[in-house]
C-alpha cells in the first residue's frame, strides 16, 4: 500500500529529522538520526527506508523535504 504523502521536516525541539507518513487521516511520525546538513538524496533514502519499515511502499520522488 502506498501512503498519500511522505514528508521530511527538521524538528527543532528534538534536533532530529522527522519523517511524516500520511495515509488518509492517519499520520505516522518517525525520527531519523541524519545530520541537520544532510543532502536531499540522503534524506530521501532515509524516508524511503522508514516508509518500508512501516509496511508501506514509496519511491524517492514521492518524498517532499522541508528545511
């Protein structure tokens, strides 16, 4: 199953990247230990792996990144 949206955002209070997986009204938030200055490709790879770990299918083109 594919999520409706996948977004990677910097969570300032936690000083970590948050991967938000949106599927209908359900929103999963998982944190990643990538450095704040990580490049976009690294963040996309982390997001895709996180989505797979949650049992969804995703590709890197589906991931949006907000810095």
